[in-house]
C-alpha cells in the first residue's frame, strides 16, 4: 500500500542540512501523530464515514466513535509534546518555529479548514481551482510543513526554506492527483462517492499527465541544493510511476 510521505519528507529535507537523524525522526513522529489524528477523525461517520482503511477496520469501527475521537485528540497532543521537548532541539526558537508551523498546517488554515470545505457540497460543477485550494489546505499544508521542517531544524536560509515549500506544493498536488486516479472506481462511502476530485474535474486521461508535469516542476525546485537530494528526487520518481 502507499504510505503518505509526511514523515519521509521531514527526514529527507533534514538530510540536506546534515541534521541529527534522531532530531529529524522526532519531528517526523510528531507529523505522523498529527496526520494519524486527522485520518482517524476524517473516517468518523460525521465526517467522511469510512469503514476501513488500508484493508483494516477504521478506528471507530473497531473501538467505537468515542474511543476514536479521544485517540485522535491524544495523538494531536502528543505531536506538540514531541516538538516542545529539548530532545528535539536545544534552541527554543527552533522548537517554537516547529510548533507554530505544525499548528498552522493542521488548524483552521490547514487540515481542519480543508475538511470543513470538503464537508460543503462542492458538487459536480467544481473547477480545478476549487479542488486545488481544498487539497492544499487538507493535505498540502502538512506536506509543506514536513518538507520545510528539515530546514527549520538545520537553520536553513529563507531561500532554501522557500524552495522546500515550493517543492512540497507541486509534489503534494501530484501526489493527490495520483491518489484520486488510483481511488477512481473503488467502492467507498456514500459521502465520498459524491465528492468532486481531480479526476472528476480533469478527467481520467488528463489527470496523470498533469501529475507528471507537477512532479517534474517539483524536481526543479531541488536545483538550489548541491547534494543530499537523492531521497527527495527518488520520491518524485516514485510518483511518476504510480500510473503505470
């Protein structure tokens, strides 16, 4: 199965600046906790109403809605606990930047805001701009933070951090388009079946082409870095193979 690349992006971007791998892993774990919280809550009947994920019962199906809600809350708290620890970085300003960045990525201007928009009836008349804005909030914001986090840990320049966010922007859209392509035709919840996606807007033939264009654009943002880009370029190459 495909695994969302948030934690991988943290570690791969940290390599660009020779960050201690243990520190990178702690931030990656925090991001994965936040993403797991979002996933658990998204699956709830009041949201996307998904009964299984990755061929396993959703948390609310196996343990009940109350436990699923509390599990998501606990994971969210754990994410910020990890970032606030001196074990993640001895510099308080770095820890504050990480906490602020993750807060923005998962809050009202990020994943939560995207989920709210997704609950609204977009309908079949949605255009590419609407779908792009929704996905940039729901999944793109966390990807952008994950990519930039290595730069935050490594005291990177503003230009380097901007390049990493631009890389994540294009990569995230390519990833989401291919996710929609692979999800097309699968049985899902009634709520999900009614939602617009990149495939419903672009069409099944044009969508993979657009994903490849975005993936190549993402790779171009890495030209700023002289070395240690292997893992990030490999991720781009992987996305380019998803429709084969």
